[in-house]
């Protein structure tokens, strides 16, 4: 779906990462880890198309849809919580209205005409899309996600601006989950969730039909949601296959393998010291019986 090739990014004068290569597949389940300031959130924004690379290339397969959740900073206004979440299906409601209009065209047009054939084909395409998205159960889909993220039925009819920043982020997360993009990009999605909501999200992601990439400081959450871990370390991208626990074990194994080589290399490069038992040769003692020593 997406591919990074020889990718690099700077933050001012600081190099965050370089020579990054990553093929993101339709079944991606990846956790993005690394120390603070290594560029994790920046990389997620690059994948989302919000920021650009300084080096290399990002390519995207046509038709790939993206859903990005930042750590914070979103504010929604003007609609109820339920209406805000239902708005992600506005395009489906438009298709439904078009479908109704097409039924009138078909009923008033000669079945043998070209206009009829075009309208019939379009009507069939729309019907397929509405079926795939389960058009007649949208309300129940919204209710299930809102309930899972901790919203009571009383909350559904409250205006979004009545909620605090953390709950606003829950609404934004709910909208992304309902959209089901080809690739979910979630930056610390559990920051504003309680334990019950976090557990629900774990189960939701387990059954999610598309790809996702997560940043999270919650090690247990990564353990149960990802099957690949990518670490940004020392300005490079390092790939580990498995969840967070396996990543920690593999990283320690790599470090263990490197230690003997590092020690040997350091010993070989260390200059040798002269032996303390070796002394400079003494000058020969004069021969007192030789003619040159006499006056």
C-alpha cells in the first residue's frame, strides 16, 4: 500500500532518521517504538501525508485510504456526539439518494436505450457499495463503537463541545474506527482511555479488517495488538518480527551478539605498552689495563 525508500527527515539541524526502507502491506500490524525525540510521531505524520520527507521517496498505491489520530489537539463543535460520528457515512447517504433517483430514471426510460443501460450499471454499482457498508445498520455500528469507547446513551445526544479534550479524542478515534480506512495511523490511542475502553479497543483491533500502525507507551497494549515492531534508534530504522515482548528479547539478543565483537575490536586496536622488565643496554666498562687508560 505504502512504501518508504531511502527515506530521511530532519527537524531543524537535527537528523531524525535516514536511509529508511519500509514496505507497508495490507495486513500490517506494526508498533512503532523508540526514545523520545527519535521521530516516531513525525514518521507517522509523513505516512499520513501531513509532513514531507527531506530525503528519499514515499509512494502510495492508488485507492489507499488513510486515517490518522494525533496524540491530542482535536476539537469538534456544532453536532451531537452521535451525529458527528454518523457524519463519516455522509457519502453513503448521498449514494442512497442517488440510488433512489436512479430508480425513477429506470422506470421512465426505454429498457433498450443506452441511457437505461448506463443507469442500470450505475444503480448496480451503488447497490454493491451500500451492501458492503451495511447501509441499513449504520446507527447500530455507531452505537457499538461509542459504547465501547465509554460513551453512555445519554452522552450520544450531547454536543461535542461539551466534552473535555480527552473525550474529544475519543470521538475522533470513534470516527476513524467507523471509517475503516485501508491504513490506520494511531499516535498514543490509549492515552485518554480507561482500562475498560482500552480492552475494548484491543478486541476491536484484533478483528480490524485492514492495516494499522501504532505508537504507544503501553507495553501490554502493544503485546496484544501488533505482530511486528519497528524501532527508530541511532537515526536508523530497525525491524523486529513479533510483539513488544519479542522485540525486547530480540534486541537483547542482538546486543549480546555484538558485545564480544566490540570487546575484541577494542582489544585489537589498543596500542601495546613496552615491557617494564626491558631496560636499555649499559655502556661497556673501560678496561683499566689497556694502554689508552694510562697517563
